């Protein structure tokens, strides 16, 4: 008995992806047309030696997401601002928003507002993480800082000891 190998069709899919790229489709458009992910499309195009499209963000694209305060808002602002010229995937927009811009942590953790000396001073006298949260919330009830951020700063205060930022100003009565 001879076994017959059934074609998987992957060769035809790859050929279609390469043809679509040659026709001017973006990797995101090719991914939608083929039903495969954008990463897969990039891999196929790279393996075929197809030059990748320009992935540099234009000033207009950067300006569109700059005022966003969340990943979802960044996507909505981008789509509204770019209209039919929108060429980025949701993942690309989220990634770009998380990566950079004024007020964002370069490590990619989103927006970071630096701790003021008054905020640091509020948690300095605490003797536990829970007390640090309570003291902080009492002094700054409208703050957007999460309990996790407050605990992290409390731990930093314990590690740094008397060298903790803001302690000198507390001792001098400036805060």
C-alpha cells in the first residue's frame, strides 16, 4: 500500500502573501486577507527576501497617540486621526504608545508621573506597607497612584534609609 501525502496548501499561502506584498499590500492587510498573523506574514516576507515596508512612524501618527491616557484611547485616537490612511495594527499602536513619548517610562510600563518630595515624605514615617498606603491616601486622596506603586515606593524608602529622596526636606521642614 502506498501512502498519499495530502498537500497542506502552505506553499500556496506563502506564494499569495509574497504576491500581495509585491502588489503593495501592507503586512496587516496581507494578514487579514490570508487569515494568518502579522508576525507570520513578516516571517514569510523576510524569508522570501521581500523588502519590508517602511515602519517608521510619521510625525502625524506620533501626534495622534501622544495625548492618549490608555492603550485603548491611543488606538481610538489613531484611527480617528488617520482615517483611511491608518496603516498600523492595534498591536503596533499599543506597542508604540507603551514604548515612548513624554511622561512615559522608557521601560515600556506606560505613563509614569515622577514622585514629588511631598508624596515621598507622606510614606516615609510608615512602619508597614499597609500603613504607607493609609498615610499616602490620607494626604493625597485624589491621587491615581495604585497601592502597588505606593508599596514599591515604601520598599524603596526602606532600602534607601536616610538617603531616601525627600527625607532631608522633611527634616528641614520644607515639605
